[in-house]
C-alpha cells in the first residue's frame, strides 16, 4: 500500500512454513507483486507510485542488499534510478536479522517462515514498534489467539492493513509507535489531549469531575 511508505503498510510477512513451501503459494505471491502497475502518481492506472525521495539509508539497504540466508523471490529494480522502483520480495528472513527488526518504508516485502502461530506472533511482537498488525486465517481459534497475544494498536483480520478511518477507528500504536499524551488519534477525547490544562487547585472537585467523566464517557464502549 502507498508503495510501502504508509506507516501501516506491511513490510514483513510471517508465513506458516508448510504454506511457504508450497510452489503454488510462491507462484501466486510472485504474480501478485510483478503484476502491480508501477508509474507516476498522475496516472490513474498506477498502483505503486514513486518514493518521496531517492532511496537512501534503511530503504536503500532493503532495496539492494540481502543478509545471510536471504534470497529474492522478486528483486526490486529501479525504473528511473531515483523515485520509481518495481517492488520486491525477499525470502529467508531470519529471526533477529536486520530485515526482521527494522522498518524501511518502501516497496519491499520481507518474508519469514514460522513453524506455528505462537512462534509467528512472538516474532511479530519482537519489533520495537507496534502500530499495525494483520492476520489472515480461516480458523476462529487462531484469530482469537492472535488478537489476545499480539502487541499492536491497530489489528486487522483477513483484510489489508491500511485504510483506518478517523472517528470510526481511532488510530495509534503500542511501544515506540505511541508518542505524546494520547495513543489514539481520532477518538472522541483526542482534542482534549491537545489542550492547555489549568493547574488543579481543588483535588476533591477534580476527583468528582473525573469520576463523573469516567462513568458517563470514559468507561463506555463506543462503536460509531
């Protein structure tokens, strides 16, 4: 999504090992990536647009380097050397490797092979950030396990990981993805978090106000 540059675009896929070993899965993954239309943003047929600046740092490494055990399923290639890249997929990403633990915000997908869901979820939680996570599974018990154990602020099941709508899905993360006085942008109390608050002079009155707010609003689940 968004040439991999959106903060919630997927850069790492953790796939069950038996599925990843299926030639049909790899063939479909390769086809899904190579069939994406790459081009300028003004062309309405474009699916993967330009990166916002010439690739450097983490993005340049992700686009051009492989670590031990990794190989390209689809090697990313530059179209104009600076801003347009055909997206790539690297297989063989190992736990604890650079591609596992780092973000690069560009059109590259790293793929890890996990023996089971518990291991996959643990690897997913090892990254320093926790804005968005997704799961694709037809098993209700697997979905429930993942929702209970994954450490991220925005969770998606059987859909893409981009497209949160403010006021319908408050948007924010865990760990290093949470910055400032509130972790969820777009919620019903978001503007209050940006106010300049007066110093508390009457603790009893403030406590009564807080309890009233908690009862009437703070503890109430809202689903617009």
